[in-house]
């Protein structure tokens, strides 16, 4: 055993020979090659970018990014977007370069704004990313559901007030714009607009989360909502839903009810999730947040261009509903505008999904409708109201792309004033016929089994968060795979000899019965292409959905109170369906499909009445025989 003195002598010997490093105090570390502060060459950039924390009236500060062109001629208007999707990294996640050219650095739709001398501002809503405060996913307006002093309306007001007082070289005018959630925050700013707010472009905004936007459609719960809630409310930034399956159909079916799926991922900890599923009926909780109802109570003062997508897979109800509410308040008929395009959710704003507006899946539009919107609609609208630059052509009250003919139409209002309601009846032999009365009094039936629900797409259904998802284009999926299912009824017209143009809201009037005590009804209006289509052979026989929606039968008598359905009794159902602006061309056929599930987009109806379907136990799911009577018809607004 060595003594301490022996070990010390050995250590000194090794240090002296260089075989053992000297103590740290005797060495010098190399300096860091990353400077404490790096300043890019400011004169290289044609814009200034500033990050600020803007104080709100309750003391909370919101993180805000300001892009300001350096060389604009004269005072500049400001265009604001309020987002829960990370204001600081917006150019990065839209795959824009770190360029000294501002138009190249900002998201693509903002390039014309920067080029034409607009200050562009992005802000994180309270509680998300860089902003302080508490995040409430859909923060209700001050009132019965929000006793506090602030909401999205006050935050927009305070932000605009700060911007016009603190951004150098601004002209005192502000516009607001945004897609989806950002479209909703744009609309909320209109409830009590700041005097400097002079123009708004809400795009694909969520307006009524129960009637027909993100969370429910006519009482049927949209299960993919839980993925969004997980992503938005588990962390201050964003967190991907842990699906654990390549096929959403099998994953949701295995889980059982919507809440069972959510609870298996820990979502019973999330207040936003509990609010959604614990309010299954159209009560005050939803009605006091419905933005169209809120707008209907206010005089319209801010010129507003509402943007709607005919194939919006997320918020297909809200834009036309908010447009109608504001139209009733536009007494001078000079402030309310609408554009309807052939777009999925956000497609007209390419930073949102990065797609050209020249097509949707295999369906070609004959022109780039996205570029048309940015150059011919968005910029002239802002120029008129924020710069007093008269447009080359007067801005029409309504501009709508007509699918089937691939042309833009202009109207004085929407629905098209020239459209008249006509009835298209379901008939025997799986046919359809226009008329004023039913062609016969028969019925058709099918067996609906919750154990084998009709998929809304052909499985495997890739989860929405997957990199290769095609969720954005599902509304134009070919419907032929479902036509042959025994639990889907298909009614088809003879080939058309003249064009049929549908312009407005489609309404299904079903007369139906079920052997269960609850049921869902799904109705689809479909354009069936000729068996051979020489101009584009891959569309031969294609079945293109033009309008479709679901209705939860328990709300037949009242949206506010669920009631069991009388078993075996034919009952009328009025089913509001999305707006269409479509020409069924000669040689095409019109088809109507009816079914009782659309899974897993919508949760399965157990077909036996339970208080809340989100919590339905396994034993509640039972097959039922469904009958569709030939008194049923589709109400079409035909020009």
C-alpha cells in the first residue's frame, strides 16, 4: 500500500514529464468564436425588423414582430395579424429565406404588401409563444362567459393604439388580416374597432364552432378537434398529438368514444378539451361565442372583405355566416365584400399550406386563383382603404369562382340574387328528379353498424399531423369507393342535357326513420363525370363532392336540447349544407348519397340514446336499420 507522500511524488513526476495535465488554473481556454452580440450590416437590408412587447390594459405584454420597409414613398399603412402560431418564426416555418430583401423574407402573401410600402406586423396572442398572460383557446368576449376586463377585441384595440403611436412613418391607418384562428381574431377586432382600423380581411375564419366550423357540425363532434386541442394547449408553443398509428380510422375505432381516445393521451388534464365535450348541445356556451351573432348586434363601420373556400375542410360554415351578419348591418351597401374561391382551408394564402391555387388534387381550375387573389383582390382592397388609391376596376360586392366552368363571377350579393330554389327529389330505382312533389311514396333502407362505420376517406387515413397527410384535399376525394357500400344509398340522375348551375346554400330535407333511438344523417351532393373524359382521362367517372354535411338526429327538434328519436317513425330533418357555386355540365350526372356515419372525422353515433355521446360506453353502440323515404329532396339554389 502506497503512502500519501509516495503518491504526491509520483504525481509531480508525471506532470513534469507532460504525461499528466496540469491543474485547470494553470491553463488558458480558447475564447468563444461566437461574439456576445452580432449586428448584421443594417445598410444591406431594405427593411427594419423590430421585436417589441406591447402592453395591454391589464398590464400583460404581447410579443410583436414589426417589419418596416426603409424606402417607402410617404407614410405607410400597417397590416396586422394576431396569431397563436408563433409570430417570431413565421418566415421560417413558411420556408422563406433570411434575405436582405423584405419581400423575399416575409411569407409569400405579404410580399406585395412589403413591395408596396406597408408595415407588416405579427403578434402572438396572449399566453402563446412570446406573449405573457393566460391562453384561453377560444377566448370568449367580455360578458357572461368571460367576466374579466380583456378579450381578443380589447387586445386588438390596445395593439393598434400602440402601433399608430409608436411605429415611425405610419399614416395612422391599420388593416387586419388572417387565416383560420387569425381570421377569427380579425373578426373579433371588428366588434369594437379602434378608430385607426380601416380595413379587415378575415379568411376562412371560425365563426360558429357548433353549427358548422371546427368543433361540431350540426351537433356531430369532429374528432380531429382533439388533435388540435392537444397541439395548442399542452404547452405554450405547440406539441404534436402522439397518435401511435399510421391509420386514424383503426386508431379511433379501437379507442371507442371520442373521450376515450383523448383520455388515453392524457387529455383529461386539458380544460379546453373538457369545455368542448361537456357542451354537446347548442347552449349559451356556443351561442354567446358565435361571431356572426355578435356581429349582428353591431353597426358595421370597417370595410371588410370576407374570404371563403368552397372546399374548406375546417371552417366551411363561418365565412358566409359572418358575411350575412355584416351585410344586414351594411346599410350604405359600401363596406361589406365577399370573395369565394375554389380553395381548401387557407389555400388562397400560400404561406398557410404552400400550394398553388391552380388546382385542388386532380381538379384543375385553369388559372392560378391564389395569385389572382393576392394581386387582383387583396392588394387593391388594402390600397383603396388604407392608401386612398382607387382600384383599376370597381370592387364588386361579391366575387365567386364557379367550379365546373372555371370562371370568376361577380354578384351584387350572396347567395346569387338570380338563384331560385328548386327541389331535387329522391325517387325509386335510385333515381333523382326535379319537381314540386315526390314522384312516389316508397323508401330505401340500409343497415348502419357502428362497428363498421363508413370512412370519410379510403383507409388507411393518415393522421392530420403526419408530414405526408393529404387532409387539405379530402373534400374533392373521388366518392366511387363508397358508392358500392351496402350502408350508403346513392341516387343518380340521368345524364344532363343542359347545364345546371347551383349558386348558394344547399339544404337537404330528409324524411327518415331508424330502429334505434338516435342516428346521424350524412348527405352528399356529387357531380358524376362522364365515363370517359377525353380532356383529362383520369377524371373519367369521377365523383366530385360539391356539398356535403352531417346532422345529429337527437337535435331534430331543438339544437339546444337533445331528445331520443322515436324508433321506426318517419321524421323530417332539415340539414343545412355548405354553399356551392358549381355548374353540372351536360353529359354529367347529379348524385345524392345518404349514410349514417363519416368516420373518424365525426365520432360514431351509438344509435342508442345516451346523455353525451363523447362518453358513450361500448355496450351503447348498436346496429340499426335506416330508411330514407322518397318524400326526401335536396333544395338547390339554381340560376
